[in-house]
C-alpha cells in the first residue's frame, strides 16, 4: 500500500503547511491533528519518538482515514553538558530560557548538535520508520529574532549567523529539520513510484 | 476493603525490606515486582507518579493477588536552576554525576529541595493516593560515602552532614523518604482500624 494520506501530529496548522511545502509532493494529502501525547523520559530521541508514535497510531486508528501519522521530535546535545539536555531541551527552556542555557556552558566548550527526528507510523501494520537530521554547531549568546526557543543561541557550523538571524528560506536550506525532511521526502517518493 | 497486600514496584528486594521495616505494621503483607514502566516527561513529580502508577495497576491486575501497588519517585529542585532538574534528576546524574551537578550551581545560591513521592494505586477502584515528603537543604561539594546518586552532595537544613555522611538509621529519621513513608503509614493505620 502506498502512503498518501499523512496526518501530522501538531496543534499548529502553520507547521503542517510548512511540512507540506518542504516535502512538495502533490500526490500526498496532509492533515494535522492536535493530540496530547505522553512523552517518555529518555535521552534517546528515537525511543521517545517510537513511544509517542505508537500512542499516536492507537489514537488515530479511530479516524480511519489516514495511511500514516507523522511526529516530530527535537534534541539539543551540548558537548559541555555531556549530551544534556538532549530531548529534554524543552524543560531547560521552560525553566532557564535560552540565556540560562548558555550560562550553564563554558565558552571554551560550546559545541553542540541539534537533531530533528521525524517518525512515520504506518497505520496498516503499525510499522514506525524514523528519519533523522543532525546539524553540528555551537551555542552562543542570543542573536536574532527569527524562530523560537533556542534558535537565537544556535549557530550551525559553516555559518556566521544563528538560526535566530536566518529567515525561514535560509534556515530551511540547512537546518536539522530540513535534513530530516529531505530523507522523509526521498522515502515517500520511492514508495510512490514503486 | 482494607489495603493489606501491597506490591512495591522495584527491582530491588532490599528496598522492599527497608519499606516494610520503616512502615512497621505486622498486618501488612509486602511483595515487590520489577516492572519496566514508562516515565513521562514532566517537571511535576505528581504527574509522573500518576502516570506510572496507572501503568503499574494495569500490569499488576493480571496477578490478582494484591490490594495495591506502590511506586516511588524522587525529585531534586535546585534554586539556582529555577527548579531543575526536578524529577529529571536521574538524567543529570547519568550524564554529569553528582560533581557535575554541583558545577552547574553557583556557590551563592545553593538552596535545594528534595522530594519523595509515594503513589499508592488501589487495585479495586484504580484510585491513586499520593504521599509527599519534602526536605529543604543545600547542594555542597561531595562528602561521605553512604547512600547513592546525589546523597553525598545534599545537606539537609539543620544538619552539618550530607545524606552521604549519614548512616541509614540517622538518614531514616529525617529524610524526604522518611517523611513520605510516615504519611503513608498514618494512612494505612487509619484504614486498617476503620
């Protein structure tokens, strides 16, 4: 069976439109659904994505109209914190903000990796396929006002700008999410053609 | 129905014996069961305890021999980190150790609270009753070799010793777990007598 009708788990219609545009395949139909899914504690973003997508599959089965669910997870691993906060980044932002996160980190060791994990859960057989995009960079004092969360403090390697200083078009060329979305797109293309 | 047969969710038989001794009620029967239960991401230890205990109730129902399940959660909230790591403490220890945790914290603002949350899930009606013990103190350089995890870096208010410098008997008089266990004991006594 070809995967053509995909529901993105998000409360944000804009995010679905962005995904749709970035994937850019007219044969696909996208929907979105806001679900309050539990996220498990782990430093392994793949494990968190698996659990969440299994839950999403169970909830979405009732709707019966989608071929697959798509969930999106983010992880930010700081070298100076031995990989923390990882997928727990949202709690760090919640309590410390992006500025507080920077304060935890020594200037001398400001390397970091950011990861976008897309988990595609196939309704029919409950198989979960994951697509991961990781970008290396460094954590710096906040610059720029685009984006949200930690965007102003992450500067990807090879760039003089933080995510927060890049417009959407520029960021969408090089971001961790763009890398993961390209992998997802390639997979979707190959199965549509098969 | 009186709660008399309680199963503690732990992989550690020693922990069950410790609980049994601290509660000290001969009318109760204790068992223990190692279950790999998902813990959800949250900074609210009560929410984590609720979710985990609901899962435990579902798994333990098959056994059919217990009146209640008991789960145990810990939270360590550092003032300097605006309440982090809270219930996420195990991931901080995993990546940074107790010494690394101390390094994140300014000497001038080393206050912290530690909480033990015991969640008692009643098999019959799936009600969950929670007992919380919180102790204030400060985070200091590691001292002492008793206990485990963050015990050597937590010094309760009113003491000159860290948990790591206290023997079990001394710690069991004043610890966050002792406070929670006394509340649980009072509840168990009152329902046994009713």
